[in-house]
């Protein structure tokens, strides 16, 4: 009986770890609406000197084909000063740059801001020791926290 409980606990722990960002997604809950969160993110990125390349509204795209999605938007942004050193560590990281952030409203109405953890991206591309990761992580964390702060 003890083994069965231990197995069940280990299985639940593995599923919980997978659900809590084992895929490299950092997610912060926002106290603002999805639209306001995205507007704040875009403005904060620009204030930090980042180039905003695109803002993609998945819900608007779905509406064009007669489908409905809860608010779901992606912001694509970055700058060569942060991205180039990362790509120098592993050119394949270029597939994950420029950086992206997703704002979405979940089924319960909560709004989230998510982005790929640079350390996860570095591991994905075999560049776990890349010195650029620390600065990118700090910059993204600061941008996201400023966006969801009251």
C-alpha cells in the first residue's frame, strides 16, 4: 500500500511540474484586462528602447474565420544589443528571436503575461552557459513585472 501511495505522489508531482512551466514558459498573473496588459507591455518595451516588430491579435484572426477566442495577443520585440550575443552562443537561437510575449485571458477570466525563459531557450539550443542569458532574463523579468505592477 505504501508503494502505491508513493507512486501516486510521484506521478502527481511529475504532472504538477509539467503544468508549472517545465516547458520554459514564465507566466505572471495580471491585475489588468488583456488589452490593457498588452498596451502596458508594448509601452514599457518601447520605453526601454526595445523595437516592437509586431503585435498579433489571435482573437481578431479567429473572428475573421468565424471563430471565437478569448483575448490572446503576442508582442514580438527586441534589440540587437541583447539578441546578438545570444545568437553568437548558438546561431540556432535565432529561431526564437526576436523575443515574444503572450497575453491571454484564461477560461476563468484571469489575465496572464507569459514569455519564454531565456535559460530554457539556451538549454534548447545547447548554449546553457551563454553569458547573455543572465542579462536577457533580468531584462524580461523587469519588463514583465513592470507591466503587471499596479
